[in-house]
């Protein structure tokens, strides 16, 4: 999903240009950092967190959980940074305001909410929220392709847990549209019109289902774009402005 040159340049920067990868939020480090999540069985799962350059202990920054696509699955704790939010963060690292959690899904697994990888990702999010005292009112869920499907799935389980959800080229469940509408959950969904026909149809159908349900939803379909709609979407500064405008308390206030 990503050019080899970008992968290696990013890997070099991650491993060598940011040597102070620590476990302490107050150590003065910023940018991409390594963390470890320990599950209930005691197994250790590494993941990456991005810390804004402006972060200071005692602040309460917004937080984002990013779910990558199927091509970035593995166990190297690197590939999840190579497509989607990772390149966008790298370009904006001096001013990007969100703490971002970047878990890596295991091979032959997915991000669907009942699966172990989704549950670990949510555990990683909770760990980062506690470590950096992030704003509980501004929690964003986003993902691409397999991660887009996971974003729909996780958000449908508890739509009140999120300030907004931004899926990209995933497979939504139309039955969840009424639930999203009732929760007044802001959704901005993206797809390319040259994606797989079944993916385009699923996203168009979900956009219509959300419209009919009266949901707070935006659907952007890029013309002449295939499966990779994420470079354009995550490359749009207006998306992050919109994210910052959303909050769980605002959503709750709009509910009947």
C-alpha cells in the first residue's frame, strides 16, 4: 500500500533520528514513540503512539485511535505507520494537535469489535489516555480499508464513546445507521468511486441509510480514485479542523 522508498525513509527516521524512544510521558520526548500493552494473560503487545510537539504534562490533548488496513498487518510495530495517518502525521508533526494511537493488527486477523485485536487496540487507547491525561471529551476513531470496517464495527458497539468517527473505504453494516443517528455521532466517511464495486455500493448505501435516519454524517466520494482514498482524505487539513470541532458532550446534548 506504500512505496518502498517512503517505507525505508520513514523507518530510518523512526529508528535513528528519534533515538529517545522512552516509556515516560514527562521525559520531554515528542513525536512517534514505542509503547507496550500487557493483556490480561500477561502477553506483551508493542504499539506506537504519536505525541504532539506542543504537548506539556498537565494538558489534556485530544486523542485519536487509527486502525490500519490489511496490508499493514504483522508484528514489526512499524508497518502501521506506513499508510494513512502515518505519512500525514509526518508532514504535520510540528503542529499536529492529536495524541495518536497506532496499534498493529496480527496477520490473518482484523479489527472487528468482538475480535482480540480490536479489544487490544481499545486497551492501548485506554492506556494512552491515562498516561497523557487526554481529553475524554475529544476521542476520535478512524481507519482505512480493513480499519475502516473496524471503525464502523467498533463505533456501532458504543457510539457514545467517540466524539467522531472517520472511516475510509471500509464495509459498513447498514443496520447500525439508526444507532449512529440516535447517538448523534458525527461521521465523515470517505471512498473513491473507482474502488471495488461492492465497496463503493456499500459506502453509498450507508450514506443513504444515514441520511434517511437523520444522522450527523458526511460522505465524500472522490472521483477517479481507487481504493486508496486515504492519501487525499488524511492529506486534507480541513478534516483535522472538523475533528477538533467535535466532542462527546456536544453529541450528548443533541440527543432527544
